């Protein structure tokens, strides 16, 4: 059975925050506030962590994340934040891509997959 979970503030965008099928959790886009890409990624991961807790998961359940950067020049800046939230024992698979965003102040977003153990 497919379950669709909508957690504010994502409810105002008419999309699911998570879609759960069996033990696989598909993670919709997450973003965060901040003046720098580092601040935005840190807040994004905090937002993801908080939302995962609402469905009884944590960052250790994340198996894949796509990081979407506005500017690929920020690629090396994000690694220090990444290693604060993920350690060598629980690194998810990561892909980093670039994209233009509708909001000019948005520097980073993520999406991905998590699993119930």
C-alpha cells in the first residue's frame, strides 16, 4: 500500500513530503533558510531530520540524497556540513547537481530516499 505523507510547510505546495511504499520512503524536496549555502544546507538537513522523526525515522535511515546547488562553485563548501550530519558509518549515496531555482535566494535543495530497517 502506498502512503502519502504531507508535513507543513510542504502542504501549501500541493505535493507530498514523503511517499512510502513498503519499507521505502521517497523524500520530496527540502530546503532551508540562510544567507550562505552552508547555512542553507545545515537548515535543510535539520528540516529533513525533524520531518523524518515525524515518521519514526532518522538521518541514519537515509540511503540516497541528491543535493541540488544553484552554483556548482559551492560544491566544496557543502562537504563540511555533510560530515556533521553523516559519518563514515552511515554515508548515504550522494549525487550533486545544479539547477536554477524559482526563488533567487535559494542556494540548495535536497531530495532522496530513506528506508525503514
